[in-house]
C-alpha cells in the first residue's frame, strides 16, 4: 500500500476545498494507495511510513502560510528523498497577466525552505466575501476591482480550474507509481 501525505495551509478554507479534489484525483489514479490529508496544524513531526508528500499553501499579502513554510523547512531533507509536490493557491494564478507574480511566490518559497519539489501547481484562488469581516471584505473588494475580479460582496467567486487540479493529481499519481515501480496511475 502506497501512503500519500497531503498537507495544506489555508486561511479562509478554499485551499481545503482544492485538497479534497486533489486527494480524490490522486487516489483514483494510484491503485492501492492510502491518502492522509490534513491541515498543516495536524502535520506529523516526521515522514516515516509515507511514500510521497504533497504540500499546499494559500497566498495572502504575497506570503505563504507561515506554518507551511516552517514545516517544509524542518522536513527539507526527508522531502528530498520522497516523490513530492507543492501547490499554491492565489488570486495571482487566476489570470495569465499575473502569472509571473504567482511563479515568483514559488521561487520565494523554494528559497525560504530549501526544498525543490518534483511537481509544482499554481491554482487560482477564491474571493469568499460571505466569509469575510467588514475590513477584509472592503480591502479585498478594492484589490479585486484593480485586478478586474468580482466585486459583488454578497456572493463568492471561485477562480480555481478544477481540471488543472485533477491533472496535477494525475501527474502526482504517475510520479509516485513510477518511483515505486507500480502499475497504474493512468
């Protein structure tokens, strides 16, 4: 049985939604796998017993989730020995115009942690106005307006390409299967 650990940091819950789709895609494409999907606050202190790791983080104010950065830094040597992937969720990934910004966040993450994941995914985030307090709603509406994103604060906007999430999961399943020498992951 192949044990895949998926950890994520989220502020408003959207990254968790993406993780659910990602874990489903990996498990559907990796026969005889066991998925362990947890918020970073529940991360194990070591990677013994895991065969692959996926780590994800939302971006807020051009920064990754602090606990994700700290955990990746502390586990850098173990992560380098396993098939591994990193994904980030940001509004910068919601449109091609800001793609360079999104990629620079990954470069910053790699520099901060010393970890070079085998796969990297960039997924558009969400504007979850209905979950925000007054001040955050006002700030994000202003940012969204500048970026040409949704500004109706009575509804939420999801800019995630779930087909891209599924393909990322399929790619991870293929990577794990290839390194383990197992069939499947088609």
